[in-house]
């Protein structure tokens, strides 16, 4: 029911961004200070992307103008999430990230302020690093009858600079996602089946030596020994009888 719908119509005046993607791959790029206003419907997943440098502290605010109260049938839950270039979810240190609104609420404001972007970090750390980040805005819970109702979204991004000398290091490359498909390798010619080795005899008939052969051979030997012991024991009892 919550599949992404491709509805992101331009509503803002000239000079503002009016688009949003419906997945990580189609996220619409935005910059700090650039006003963003789009139209969508409840049930949409809206994606944006932005670039950061070391020392910045990105702060996102999304205001959602909800459908008319007469068209809604219950409360709604909304959420805003931020992911880094490796698509790891980043924690918010400030802002209302997952508010719940009643059926008569006209609009809801969501926010997420990230930690200051560091110039470097250990591979095991989840600290924010320079590169591309993704924003996802979605309505997570609502009555099924309210899916598909029109909403308007205003997104604001700010990125104030903090203490740039706090990190004594440098990232080798920004964490930018690789969305370009790889090249297809050319076919590598293989030798014909009829070709013989240049020198020496062929040992292709010899099976590969592995642990499976060891266990099979050992089991066979133990079975043969057990059979001989049993046969000799039975033969002695027969002679005595």
C-alpha cells in the first residue's frame, strides 16, 4: 500500500527546486539555502540528496501541509531520515524526526540535525563524513482510506560551519554512491578442446585430491578391516562348534 508513487509536481516560484525522487537512485539534488516545494500524495516516499564537506552540520526541516481534515479518517505518522553515501542511517541530534498528528491537524513540521561532518574517521565508526547524503520523507502510518490524498511539502536545508580544526586527518575520497553500471568485459578466447599440452603427459584422468576422497578412502578401509575381523571371528566359532 505504501509503494512509491511518481508524483512530484512543481509548485514553487521561480528559483526554487520543485522535484523529488522516489528512490535512492532517483533522489533529486538540493543545496543549502535552496527552497524546495513539491506536491505529492500520502503514501509517497520522497527522496532528495545533498553534498557536504568537513566542518558542516546539516540541518533539515520539512513542513508538510496535510489534506483537509474533512477528507481524513484518523491520525497520521510521518518520519524524516538521513543516510550517508554508504546508505547508513545517520542519527539526528535535534529536530522532531517522527511526529504523530491528529485528524484535525493542518500541517506537521519534521526536522533532523546531523552531527558535524568530520574530515575522517575509523572504518568502524558511523560518524558523518564528507560526501553525498540522502533524505527520505514518508508517511509511515495512517488509515488505509487516507492513502493517495494530496499533500504539499516544503524542505529547507542549512549547513553551518563548525570547528574545522577538530579532526586531525583527511578522508581519501568522499563517500559518494556509485550509481553508474559497470562495463561488460570482453570475451576472453579459450584454447580449443583438441589442443594438446606442449610437453609432458596428460593427467586429466586423475581425480582431484580433496578431503572428500580422504574420508571415502578411510571409510572403505575401515569397512574392509571390520569385515575381515567379523569373518575370522565367525569362522573360529564355527570350527569350535
